C-alpha cells in the first residue's frame, strides 16, 4: 500500500516539479516512514508477524528502507 503511494506521488512530482510539491511529498514520505515504524511496533507483538519480520529484510523499498 505504501509503495503504491510512493510510486503515485513520485509520478505526480514528475508531472509538476515545484518546490512546494517537493516539500509536501517529502513531508508525506517522512510521515509514511514514521507510520510504518509505529505499525510494526504494534504488529511485532504477534509471534507470527515477528517471525515474518525475521525473514523479510526491507519494509518499503529494497535496498533503501
């Protein structure tokens, strides 16, 4: 879901590359990272999810985050 947001917003940014759009997209992406970390903190309480996290290396973008 988050990767879909990032891809669509990157497309919007490419269509309208202004300083304001860059600022808004960077703010949104920062909030996504914060939300992903917060969600994983809650989900990690479940042993099955914790086991999945042990086998999954990246959260959003391979090689980045």
